[in-house]
C-alpha cells in the first residue's frame, strides 16, 4: 500500500465518521449509505489526483511487501 493509498483510506474513514456524527444513522442501511458517501468522496479525490499526476494511485503492493522491500535496501 502506498502512502497515497493509505491517506485516501484515512480520508474515507474520517469523512464517513464525520457524516455519521451529523446524520446519526439508526439502521444498518443508513450506515451503509453513509459509508458509501465517505468512499465516494475518497474515490473522487483519487480520480482527481490521478488526472493531475497522470499516474495510478492504487498498487498491487501491500504494507508487508513494502516493509520487506525497505528492509532489503538497508
């Protein structure tokens, strides 16, 4: 997972939390809608970054692979 992937994940979670605090969802369905909104915001942000940089943000690497690669460099 790259730094930008991590940041976008955090954005989705934080946004979902804030929307949830404002809307006080009562049911699972309400929570699901709010989670989708948070994800959409992060997704739109990802698309904008990709459009500006011309590079894909989502990678096939996970945090474990990145850590192993970093240790090999040392």
